[in-house]
C-alpha cells in the first residue's frame, strides 16, 4: 500500500474522525491523507501482532505478513463507515479499539483464506508436530499428508468450524472455547445453533484425533 501522508489536518484528528473522512470521501485529498495517517498509526502494531500470532497460519494460507496487513487496511478503508468508536475521546483507549477492529478484520481475512479448498488448514493438532513441520514441510511429508487426509475426511461444516477454531487456539490452555460472537457467526453461517456449533467442533476434533492416532482429549479441551 503506497500512501503518502499529506498534512491537511491542522489539529490531529481522532481515529474515528480519520475513518469518517475515509468513509465520506475516500478519493479526495483529505480522504487519502486520512488513510495515510490511520495506516501510519497502526500498521507497525498490526504487522508485529500478525507476525507473532499467525506466522504458521499465514504459511498455510500462502500469505505473507505484509500481504495480510495490506489486505486488512484495504478492507478497513472499504468498510470505514462500520467502525464504532463508541464516543471515546481518550486517544489511547480509542487506539486500542481501532487496533482490535483491525485485528478482527485480519482474523476474518485469514479465516477466509484458510477456508479455501485449495489451502491446507491448521488445527490445534499441528502443535504436536516438529516446530518446522508446517513452514518447511515438503509435499511428501507423511505427518502433514496425514493431517490433510484427516481433514479431507471431515464434512465441509466440520472443516470450517475447525479452521475458525484454529485461529483462536491458545497453546497450553485446557479450556478452548470460541468467543460467543464467533460461535454465533458460525451458527448463522451454517443455519444452526451455537450449541450445535460446539458439538460440531467437538465431533470434528474427535474424528481428527482418531484418524491421527491421538489420545482422546478431555471435554474441556474439546469445547
């Protein structure tokens, strides 16, 4: 994303005001300056967070950190009108909210990329493979081939739920619950209930473990 900052603002605008400029006149000089300033404020943070938390998943989705950052800002500017600053005036609190919003956009873009039938999806089971197995595995890797085959045996709905679940997996946490909003979105996508989404996730994980020869997990680990 090539954005040149044009100092059109005499008083530093808030993030809410910047996105309002983008939403109202994205192609005007003020709109472009607002995009550049918003990018300047948050790009470094988003780059660092994505690199730290999503490195392996990006490799599986054939994306670079820079690709996802650029795609995230592009989507954010396209949907600038949807940002809700909740009337916050404190710049630090508003910055945290803007970054959380960008993070949610990045997660959805990555989930969509992983949902492509041509890509290999990550699952918490991959935590048990060698540290370099995901990023450097050759096509003939028996471990990776086994995971891909096991995923392919699942239904489309089970694969989707597990791909999204992988984005929220917390290493070492025995209580792997999806955020309620994410579960509700999956339920809406598949015309079912949140309770059934949790059952689909648990069932899918049990099938994967059985196919790959892993021991059964506790109920807390599957929910």
